[in-house]
């Protein structure tokens, strides 16, 4: 893991740590402070067949996973916030909106976040995502240690709740998981004298260490000792019954940061003698890429390729700062069962996108499900006969059942795909037609513009859905009002037959894009006037919200803990900063217009005032107040609906 950050990334008042145990003697902080982040890349559209590295300019210590139709990426932030990016294409991660899925103000683990890893494990609560990362205290990097979070459901975007500091507050970094023979283990890096080593410990669940740690690697080769005696960032790689650990060696402040390999050659991973180290590095600087390391692994969408994700620098002197960029490339295997990573790809090399990225992909895309109701008829967009077949017709139908529900999934470049909750297939313009009357159907995701839609508000809570390929809008044939009336594409006529509202289905957490914390009724009170604030996910009924349509695209939003109460603006005030509380479901101050934004978030607008739901002072702490404020188009007024 990276031992320091540029001054622009550290919290006010922070300083380089004083202890050599933090592995910081080799860090040149002055140099890091002079390094400026590279400018962001231009948008990369869905449908491209190649990409070039880097994927993300400021992207140290990357962890990347492909799951249920999307890539998810987290990188070191150096702040008190954990950032996730999500995209249906690998290259799209460059333009995907950063979403803060966790923030922390507890002084013992508030700051200097490093090396996020998120693993899908079958834990005590079923399949969940476990986020393990390194955190410390303000003003020093001497107290860096591991933290584990658990997701509320099977969604990498959370919301998350705090589970543990599995090694207490002892200095240890770069935590990861290894499962061998049905047993779960913790991998991490820590100091012993002048050596930063790799350790393993048994776990009884994804957040609890159940026994003593064993050192399994010490930096003994000269290629592990450049700029500091360093073994860190261990990651498991398994294939055909063989287990490897790929780790980073030498100081990240040098151009000689690189990858090494351990192989499990014995029967017990908790015995140091069971591990054999490769005598030479397995991935190192080449082709204008310096210090490649701190890697992870992911598979292509069709499961036929394995990929490595890592960070690297563009020059030999850039070191451990924000110049480290996220890069990815596929790799192969040697005949002896060891991985062959080749050399880092240059930034001028065009790489083919991961196999299967262009589909066809049928999957249960993660995210909140919506009913898409027509303004003229009141009926919902649905798949005829609840079919799961490619080409099944899309028509309007009564609003009920999963065949009439759609996950609104951002494509990372300002558009959405609508994926049917029943079939896992996308809303599609037949044969990519551009003529008036082109049929609308469902089809497996093909990664093309004919399956992407732009949401444009009209009046109140109504929207036009415009096809990216044709520029035509979603239209009910001949303005029919009967169930089964066909849905097609047509030039915009500005009529109500081409307007739709989006109604969230089921219960959702309403998570702040700024903090990752969720709307919460104080102390789960059922009393009128109880304050609504933000809090980390606890799974309680006062953090679960349902949406009930009133009229013209407005909704009442009720907590499960008090279903006869609603989210309201206190006293029906129209002032900026007026508090949001739990209260009676009457009056325009208890109604909200839900407006999806191009980045995948939503804003919630009070009907009586037209003002937006707002996280007061952009606070990160539990208990930060929720109020209304004039729309400022900032992250503190953006929320994500997460099914729980």
C-alpha cells in the first residue's frame, strides 16, 4: 500500500508520521506535494471495441470487480470517504460518477483511507459484500489499521455498516481474503523491525480473526528491498486447485515497485513452510510504465478471460502520489499453473475490451426497480406475457409484477439502460430502427446505443424517454389506453402519451451520494415531528422507505417504522434550510418529485417549495441534519435509492 499522499490529498493539519513502523522513511513528501493530478479523460461511449490505459488518472491501489452486468471500481482516496465507480463497460469507469458509499468521523478510524477491497462472500447474513480497507487517525499515518464493512444486501454500492477492526488498532494494512479448503483467512501486511512482511490469520467470519497470525513472507531478495524492505498488498489468485498470492515488493516511492508471487505448496496455509516464493518478480516496469503494483483480479463478462488491474506511473520519479493511475490488461497461464502477466501495456497500445462486454448479457442488474407509468393511460411499461425471450414485445399493462418493473441503470456517460426485473433483459429499439413506429421490445444487453435512453423532464414529475440511437421517444401507439397497447418509438409530439413517471418499487434506503449514509428517523420514533437525519446503515425500519404516488409524478415517502407518517418539510416552510421531519401525509409539503439525474443519482424536490432535499453543510457525521434548500446542483443534494 502507498505510504503517503500529496499535500493536496491529506486532511488539514496532517503531517508525515514520525514512526518508522509506518514505512514512511523512504517517502519524499515534498516531491509528492508538487505532483498534480492528471486531467480526466474524455468520455468513452458505450459500444467501443478497444481502450487504452489508464482507466483512471488518479487511481492508486485499484480494486475492480465485474458483477451482474457492471464493473465496480474503488481506489485510494486519502480522505474520510470511500468512493465507488460503476459502469457497464471497462472504459466507462473513466467517466462514471464517483459515489461515496461510506464516510467516517470516528476519530480512531476517520482518516487517510487506503486500499479498498470489496469481496462477495457468503457470510452469516447470506451473500453480502465485505469492504476491507486501511484507515487511521487524523494528523498521522502511524495508526493505519484494517476496517471491515458489510453491505445491507447483495449490492456492491451498499449501503454499508461497520463490522469491525479485525486486528484492533495495531498497525496493519492492505487487508484481503483467502479461502482455502472451505476456511476463510485474512491476508495483510505489517512491520517487524526493519521489514514490512506478509501475514495470514484464520477468520471465523468475514470480520473476525479467530487465531494467531503467521508471517508467510519477508522481503529477502534484492528486488524486494529497493527504497525499503517491503512486502505488501497480498491478493489471492486461484485456478485448478492451485493457490497463489500476488504481492507488491519494494517501496512504492521508487520506480522499482513490482509484483512477486507466493504459491501454496504445502497443505496448511497457516504454516509459513507451506508457501514457496518465486525468486524473480512476476510483473515490473516496462513500456513507459513505472512502479506497477498493488493489483487485483477480475474476470471478463463471459468468464473466459482473467484480467489484472494495477496502478502505475508515467515517469520514474513520480512515486507514491496521485499520479498513480489505474490500468488493466488480460493475462494468461503457464503450463505449470502459474500466471503469466506479461509486461505492462503502454498508454499508446490499444487493448481489446474484455471478452463478452458487447453481450449478449442477461443478468439481474443491481439497483432500485421502478414502475414506468404512462401519463395518458396510467398503465405501466411491461413485457408481454411476462416473457423472458429476446424480442418479447413491450406494451403497456397494469402496474404490478416484476415483468412491469425496470432497473434504471446508468451507462456512465449520461444515459440509462432499463433492465427488466423479471427477465434481466434491456429495453431495446427493434433492429436499431430510427423510423417513426419502430417497435420497442426487450433484448439481452448488446452494449449499443439502441438500448440506451435519456430522461428529459417535462412538467411536474413526468419525463420523456429518448432513444440514444434514433433520437425518437417512447410512445404509446395511437395514444391507446387499453392494457396491451403497443409501445413504440415516435418523433416527439409533446403530448401526454409520450410522458412517463418513474415510481420506485418496494422499500429502499435513501443514501447520500456525499456520505453514503442513509435517511433515518431519529431514534426510530413514531411521533410526528421526529427529526430526519442521516445515519450509517443499521437495518432498522426507520431507514427503509417506500414511495406512494399521489398525482402528476409526486410521491409520499414513508418509513417502514411508521407507515402512516411521511417525509415532510416542517411547517410547510419554503425557506432554505427548513428542517425535514416525519409528519402527517397531508399537504403539498409531504409530497416529493423524484428526478433521476444523468449521473445515476436522484434529486428529491418538495412539491410546495420546489426545493431539494439537502444534506446540511455536506456533513459526513452520523446525525447530520436533512433539510430543504434551493437546488445547487451539488453532491450534497444527490441521493441513491438502494433496495434493502
